C-alpha cells in the first residue's frame, strides 16, 4: 500500500496517501516494525515484522514530512544490524530477535535507500 506514494502512483501530498500511511501504522505497525499482514496464513510459527516494509514506512514518513519519526525509526532499523552489521528479513517486535533469512538483501536495500533519502533531506535543509 505504501508503494502508491513511494513509486509516484499517487502524489505524496495527496491526503489519500497520508491516510494510507496512517492506516498502515494503525493496522500493521507494532512498536518499531511493520508487518506485511496480520491474519492467519496457515503456516506454522508466527510472522514477524518485515524489515523491508519498515523501511518503506520510513520513506513514506519522509514524503509526508514526518522527518522526526522517520529519523527515530531509521535509528531503530540500524539497531537491527547488531554486532554483525547484517539485517535479517524479519524481526520479532516483542524481543528483537531476527527471523527469516539472515542476512536479507532487501532489508539492506531498504536501509541504503532510507540513508540516501535522509541525507538528501539533511542537505536540503530538512524539507521532504
């Protein structure tokens, strides 16, 4: 859902995009992570927060001008790397344990994209 604004399908200034970001936070965010979904999928085990989705939320927050929250979430996202410097596919938001593939290329791609977008905002005087 966040892709509609991140990839320019809907202007980031459109109130529908802001509402989408708020809905994702309400329904799919737990703590500092974002789930892909929160319904029974028939698979054993519990789904974790999907790190790429969290990076998309960070970028969406930047697009709607919530730079402070984006910076906070980015800091928490960096913490996922721990001593190895590697980020897993998912994280358990209750205990911070990495889940899924480790390392996960998409998680790192999200981190790099977030860092570039935050640096661009900093260079331009903190305006999204």
